[in-house]
C-alpha cells in the first residue's frame, strides 16, 4: 500500500480521532492528501497537525457540522480549494447512546438519526456529483453489526446504522457503472475515545466490581479474546478505499473479532 493512494484526496468525517484518524493515517502513508473533518475545530486542527508530523502527508482540518447542509457544502469547498476534487470519502462521524428504548426521548432519536444517517446522506449528496463526473470514487461508511442483529440499549443507534447500510447499498446500485463504489465497514467493540467515554460512564454507574464482571463477560463474547483497536478497523477501510477493491461495491464487511458471524 506504499503508493496506492498517491495523488488521491481523501475526506474523512469524524477524522480527528478514533477509527477516522487511524484511517487517515493509513491513507496518508499510502500517499493520499487528507481532509479531516470534525465538529470540534480545535480538535480537528490539532489532528491535522499531528497527521502531518506523523506521516508528512498534506493535510488540513475542517470544522463542520455534517448535519448542516451549509457546513457540508463549505466543507467540500474547503477541500476543493486546498487540493482538488475528493476521490475518497470515509464516513466515521458518530454519536453513541446507552439507553433502554423506553427511557429515551424523541430528541435522542433525532440527534442519532441526524449524525449517523442524515449527515452521511448530506455528504454523499454533495460529494457524489464530482465523482460521477470524473468516473471515479470510493466511499466507505462505518456502521455496526447492531444494525444487522439488533442490540439492547442501542435501539435507535442500530436503527440509524441500518438505515445507512440500506442507503449505501441502494446508491451503489445507481452509480456502479460510473466507477464509483460504496461499501460499509461494520466494527465490533473498538477501543476508541467514544467507547472509552461510554465505558467510563458505565463504570461510574455500576461500581468497580460489577463493571469488571461486565468487562470479563464482554471479552468472552469475542473468539479472538480482545476488543478491536482503531488500526484493526482502519485496515479494512483502507482496503475498500483502494484499487484492490475496485470490484467490490454495496457490501458490508464486519470487522469484529468474531463477535457476530452474520
């Protein structure tokens, strides 16, 4: 993969940390120029600077709220002004909630659907025309196996991700002949900042002894005996974003240590 992305421009929403940043680093190592996007301007600026230090690749950080149509168009314009048209779009921005459905409120559902479904939809609507015009594009969206199997306490997260999978499969059927592929990577539990924050909250709620029992129970559900790391997921993202995956589209690749085999 040393030069697989040479000359390519990759835009990654949620690119300031976690799986998004790990994916950015892999693509940068393959020669790509990177546009990192995050709702936190300071965080994404720092991430872009760190990526440049780590890889030497050209990179910029763009503050944008992907649920805002105005912000999304400004994001695309910033990428075009700095580099050129975007070749690779990776959707990694997400929010996570941990509630029983009946404890949730419509505002919870709205935020989840906005970030995990409407946001990628806005980004695709803004980025795809250029890809179709140039007859080249790679789209990789992050979902969750909860979208396929369901998961207690993650009902509306699972619903949003299921909608994203359906969206990607449908668009893939429309644009494949134009050289644009769209795929989904579906991670298992991964040691990201988002998960760490959720786990810290659960630890405080449950107490140390009960929390440690939970940790042991969760690990038993993974045949590999461990949770994922951002690089585990980024490797699959980079593959689907590259030339070796040119004949793969509309697919969902689970990268989950064997947690779910569906």
